[in-house]
C-alpha cells in the first residue's frame, strides 16, 4: 500500500496541501464542508499525521522517558508501574530505556534524548556513573529531569529517594538486638550515593552499640552474579565468618541464600540475612527473608507527579528539591534470634 | 540557553541553512573546509540535529518497540533483555510499551505507532485481545511486526512461541506419574491461544492415562490477584479438592502457595504444584517449585533477529513463519511423589 500523506489527500480532493493540513487541525480558515471532506477521506485512507512533523510544530512529544539500570528487578518494575499510573492520567506515553547498568549506555541515551523525542526524563543512574555532565546537558536543552533512588546530588533538580541512612541504621540495630556481633555489609558499588548512605547507616548502627567498624566486613560485590557469588562464598567459607549478612540489594541476598545452601549453613542459626528488597515472595522463601522494603510504586508515582507538575507549568527546569519517602523494615525468620 | 538550530550555525558562519544541513550530512556538494567549520561549531554549541526532522528525511528511526502486557514479570523481563542484546549490536534503541494487559491500551499503542516513530514492533497481546485488525494496520503501514509468546495466529508474520502443547502434556504426565488423579488447571484467559494450547496439552495428558476430563477443574483465574486468590482458595477449601494444581503462569502458582499456607495444606503431601515460570529463585521457595521454564531470553533474541533480518533486507513485510522453541520441565520438591 503506498504511503498516504497530506499530498495524497490534497490531490484526491483537488485542494492544496496547506488546506488539508489546516482542515485536519480544525482551523477556522477552512470551511466546514471542506473539513468534512478532508476528515472523511483521511479516515477512509487510514491516514495518520506524522508525529515527528507535528511535534516540530507543537514542541511537545507527549512522551516521557524512564532510564533505569535493569528490568529484571522488582524495585524498578514497581517504580515503572507507578510512573505509568500517573502518565496514563496525563495521556502520556512512557518510553523505557535500559542502561544495563553501563555508563556508556546511559551517556548514549542522554545524548540521544537531548534532541526533542521527549518532554521529560526520570532516571536512576548506573553504578558506573561518576560524572553528571550528560544529565546537565539534558536540562540545558530544556528537558525536565527527575532523579530517583540512585541519584546524583550534584544535579539541581527534584530527587526522589528513600530514607536509606535511617533504614540501614534500623536494620543494623535489628541484627544487633538479635544477637549479631559481626555483621558484613554487601555493597553494589561505592560510586552510588545511595549505597554510601546505606553504608553510613550501617556504620552508625554499629557505633550506637559500640561495635568497632571493620572495613574488611564492607564488601563491594558489583553487578556480576557469578563474581558476587564467589565473593560471598569466600566470605562465608572463612573460619572467621560473619554472623550476619546485610545486603544492600535483593540479588546479593539471593546469592547469599544460594551460598548458604552450598556450604550447608543454616539461616538464621549460622548466619542471619537481611536486605533491601521488593520481593513479593520474600515470605515464601526458605526461610522467609527479612527485608527493608522501599515504597517503589510510590517512588514512581511521586517522581512522575513532580515531572508533570513542572511540565504543566511550562517551566524550563525543575527546582532543586529532595523528596524522601520512608521504607519499611519487615522482620522475618531469616533474622530471628537463635536460642 | 537559547535553542541551537541550523539557523544559529548558518548565521554565525555567514552561510545558508542548506549549506549547514548538507555539511552535517557530509554532502559532496560542500567543501572540506566548510564542513570542518560547520562540524566544529556544531560541536562547540552542543548542537544535535532534530531526530524528528532527520527521520522525515531518512524514514528510519533506529527505534524498535516491544509491546508487552506487564513488566513485573520474570518472563517478559528476560525477553526484553534478549531483545536488547540484539538491538545493541544493531545500534537500535528499544522502546518498551506496557499495556497492563488491557486491550484498550494495546489498541492505542498500535494506532500511535502507525505513524513513523519506529521501524518495527515485537509484541505479546493482552488476555483481552480478541481481534487483530489493529495489528494488521501496523503491517499495512509497512511497520514490521513480530509476535511472540501470546500471539495471534490470524496475522501473517513471524511468530516466536514455545512448545506449549507438548510441555503441558509432559507436566500433566509428570503429575500423574507422581500419583495425582485429580489435577486442576489454572488458566489466565480463554482468549489467549497460548493458554488454550496449554489447556489442550493438559487434556491430552489426562486422555493418555484414561483420566476423564472434568471441565470443572479448568479454572479461569484472570489477571486480578485478589480475585485469583479467592478462586484458588475456594477450590482448595472444597471437601473434594484437587490433589494437584497446574498453573499456566507463575503468579497463579505463587497465589496457590499463599493459599496453601493460609489453609495449612502441605505441598506436595496435600497438593502438588507445577507451573510455567521463569522464577530464578524457584529453588529457594518452601518447598522448591517444579517449573516448566520457557527460554525467555532466547525468545527475545530470536524475535529480534527475525525483525532485524527483515529490516536489513528492506522488505515491507515479514513472511508467515512459526518459530517454536523448547521449554524445559524442572521437577522439584513441589511435585514429589508422596510415600
């Protein structure tokens, strides 16, 4: 089927292209009769105006982008559902970009999105991200940016995070109160401000109970599953092994469970385990996993609301604002006090 | 910062807009010297050509779309990772659209995507989808479509599925061999061809062992978690309850686990459970869950390869083709024979 465009309709009706274009935009310059003819033929030919051409005119794409490190991750999946719930009300489309936690990909997306495909971006940076100029270039182009969870504090805009320091302090306290004296903290990356806040909360928890901070118990596991598995295995195989694992992310707790099974270590008798997680089935694991659960859906909703409030007000940038939501500590069998 | 466009560069260099445009496209009409000046100034001003304008010229967006029913779903997350692994090689961006399993949203996306934002679409339809004209309209516009998993057989194009009938037959046989006589099949929707194939495989399995097919044991649970929970609860509360649950999707097996706990039913002693699932932690559940695991990452890769092969060959449509990958039955404790 040949491509139907404004010219096809214009030729068929013997009017100018400009008349067709104006008729489709319901312009007052065009007679009611002509409008009806144009609209009816456009419908018959299944004509869709080219959105690129029309976005050039309107400078509004009705698209927002969400840039996230990974998709097979309960936290980010829930955040996106939260964003969608707001975008749907606003009749916007949500485009999802996955960086696979690579800075190079994040940079590419930011360059790519600079030029008018979207009205706004919500993003969570990669563990590799150490600079923020690429995000600044988006805001310089008038594209609104809201950061969430894994944020860069250097960027002046709205940031939606959770109370990571306090949650982490509480989780550490929970472990200590249940008898742990030697708690290992498994981090993803020391480049992430969120990971550093969690680590600081852990250190503060130890300090509160006069347990000396031992740097050898803070272990950066990175993003590679197999490597993380080996790191945890070597940690738990040592004769001097920790009595608790505090994992900064869900997947490190899962690896810990797998390692414990390999090494025939019992949770919680031999090792207690707690982590930041949005695992719906934490309760169905063997044993049920204690979690610090972030309000992921709410984070997505909040980030989208801030973005749309600023889009609606036609501002060119978003004011600096830190929005902090509360996480919830849910103790389960994996951290229960041993008799 | 004022918007930098072709005119800005043209004015600054005292040349025509057309010269700037041609220089940026490395046209033979422009001298090397002028090209260098233009490119260097464009770089300095951080100029990005408007992709909408340039896609009008090139008619190639370097975007592909993936339309899926949900994101908090291990199967679809893995499919997308598979698609991404291929798109990355081809230097394409993957845009993800979530229908939230609503036909209305699917329809909207298909209308929206008709008009040149993308070169191709990979999609899995919603449980509500009963017609396919909206997909046909995409292909009529020259947009390549590949269907996967939840396909419409009426559309002439490539479809990537798994051996659902055989897998389902094997799972049913596995349950019967482990002593089950009264197996309930939990379906998502009778509108899905994939669900119907799985149901047919289940019926065939019963037939093979001369177990009469009982329509009251085939239960459509739908997409609402709470409703599904109640349906399963009422099924397992009946004095005449089934001795096995065969769930067509992961989330129905999870609800079954939750119901069994509520009703103090033991898995596998009181009820055996098996399901189609891509749950990485099936093995860590209490008890470990027997699964039929689809090669989700491979499905995504395969669908993307077919799409790109056809994009590369500049064909306007994809030939009808059924590509069937094999799933794997992984027996675990949840279906173990009771003594």
